[in-house]
C-alpha cells in the first residue's frame, strides 16, 4: 500500500503519513532483533 493510499484511508495528509513512516523506521532500528528472536518474541 502506498503512502498516498494510506493517507486517503486515514483521512490525513501525505506529509503526516511520511512522518509516521519515518518514526516507525527509527523505532524499528532501535529494536534488538537478535535478542527478540533468541527469546522467541516478536514486537
């Protein structure tokens, strides 16, 4: 699904969706994936 489609679906601007995506990528970079996979958990 494209950012434009998400913006239309959520009723917000394209810029807002871009901001959400940027924040989500930051959070995903901070996750210690090796530890989570070793413990068998998923965020």
